[in-house]
């Protein structure tokens, strides 16, 4: 009812000749674009296939958490990849995606977007985007990696679930105006394609540099929670594989490969 839908024809035209977006699979409502993408990947969908939805009824975060996905305002997409990389490097794709999406959003919010390890993009300390990369193995090699991106574009503060209203934000809230979801989708896919090519050709080192240049964590104290273990320390970068490094008072550095990090005031 007056709500803007995606202009699929225009999107198809813009995606012509691109690797990321070579196929566009749009559905108005899905449970989860990652779930749909996984199914398409299993059926042989090529690398670069993008699954896009206006709304998700069971949008997923990490560890059984959910991603609030109301219709008509945000971007929910998943990209199918088939990288010829060792399985242990798959998590680097999350970091790569953070760099790419930061660049894309910076077009409308210059200099204000920062990455929090491993998968959050923040503006003014609030989460504007979440990334969920899931890997499907075929024996001991990667069959596919599904990169899910949830970007809060035009959602109003009052429409966020109370549980994360104070920790979430949108491009609308941060810039005071509406943004075209199509333009942002194209920008996200374009920047993703650039960084993915860099990663495939030159490895993780340039991605790491890009990530360190855009992180929100530089110079901060962190608290990291993994399962039941809490660690506190000073941000000390990420290592050559993408693990988070934190230094304790004595200067001893721990290497963290998974978990949730909080930036302390
Ligand atoms: C994430 O998980 O941040 C990954 C989110 C990935 C969502 C995309 S949408 C397209 C694709 N299809 C899917 O099914 N998923 C992907 P995590 O780091 O676990 O953060 C989840 C937490 O963020 C929740 O527990 C809430 O506290 C908060 N949250 C939920 N919805 C949010 C939203 N729309 N904006 C900001 N924060 C939100």
C-alpha cells in the first residue's frame, strides 16, 4: 500500500556484466535470505548469486540470535560465494564484508562508520549493519560461503524492538533523510566485488589493512565474551589470519578467534 518495492528490472540492468549480482533472486518475504541462499547454492547456483528480500520472518544473527527484519525499509541480502580457499580462512570473508559495506555506507555517511570485530558496523556507537557468513563444506573443501548482510536503511528508531532500540541505528536516523535501497544495494555489491577480488588475488593482508583503517576499536579497551569466558584488555589489532588481539595490563597478548566484543567507555 504505497510502500516502495524493489525495482527488479532496474536492478537486473545495473547488475549486467557484474560478478556479484550476476543472478538476482528476489522474494518479497522469506524466512531468512541466508537459508534461501544456502538452498540455491546446494542446487548449484553460481558464485555471485544475490538473494534479496523485502522482509524476513526469521532473520538470523549468530548463535541462534535473531535479526529484526521489517518490510519496506531495510536491506536483507545474501551473496553466494565459491572461494577456492582453505576452510580455516573462511572467517576472513566476514572481515572483508565489513570493509566493503563500510565503504558503501560511507557514501551517505562519510567518515562516521566504524567496524567492530568481528561483524558489526557502527555509527555513533550503534549497530547499523550485521553480517552473518555461513560455510557449507563438501568433504574437507569449501562448497560455498553464504554472506548475509542486514543493513538498517530507513527504519525509524521507534520501530526497533525495545530490546535493541538503544544499541541499534539506521542511515535514516543518522543522516535525517531517506536513502534509496536500490542505490545502496548496488553500492554494497560493487564494493564487495572489489574487495573479494583483492582477497582472492592478494590474500588477506590488504583486507587486514583496510579493516584496521576502518575499525572503531583502535585505542579502546575491550571486553570479549566467548562461551562463558570473559577477557578484558586493550585492542591490539587483528593478526594475519583475522583473529582479534587483546593485551592485558602486563602486555600479554591473547588471540581470540570467536566471540562478542564490547567497547568499554
Ligand atoms: C548479526 O548477528 O549481526 C548478523 C545479522 C545478519 C543479518 C542478515 S539479514 C540477511 C541475512 N539473512 C539472515 O537470516 N541473516 C543475514 P549478531 O552479531 O548475533 O547480532 C544479533 C543481535 O543484534 C541481536 O541479538 C539483537 O540484539 C541485535 N539486532 C537484531 N536485529 C537488529 C537490527 N535490525 N539492527 C540492529 N541490531 C539488531
